[in-house]
C-alpha cells in the first residue's frame, strides 16, 4: 500500500471527510513523524510499532565497478521495530469470505 492508496481507503471509509482534507491529514502525520525523527525523538504507536534513528558508523567500502576503496561517511538511518499487537494481528487466521457457500440450510 502506498500513500495514495491509504488516502483512498480513508476517503472510502469516512465519506464525510473530503479527499483534500484526508490528504492534508495524512501529510501532516507523516511530516510530524519526519520532524520528530530529525530531532532524534522516538515515535511509538502502541499496538503498531516504534520508529527511531540508528547511526551507522563511517567505514571503508568498495566501488563495485572499479573495486577502488571508497570512504562511506557516518549517517543516520530510520529504524522500525514491529509492536507485539501488529505481530499478533498479522498471524491471525484469515477471516472467512462472505458468501462462501458454507451456510447451512
């Protein structure tokens, strides 16, 4: 699922909210998360997971084309840790499809 699909799903579920407002809300949430991570803050969404920044140390790498040694500087990367609630929900058996013909008469 990408951002536009997420917006579409919200618009479908909440018809009283316009597409423009939904897009603004989703963008505000993502922008707020990005700003928090830039500041080094941890983001925790209970039942879903948490985001934080990890620092990768500087190292010597290799240019795959020439094989020449290249210095790779230290950098910050976002890291996501899945929450227990999300793990449990993903591993639940799928719901039976409606109208599957298993009804008794």
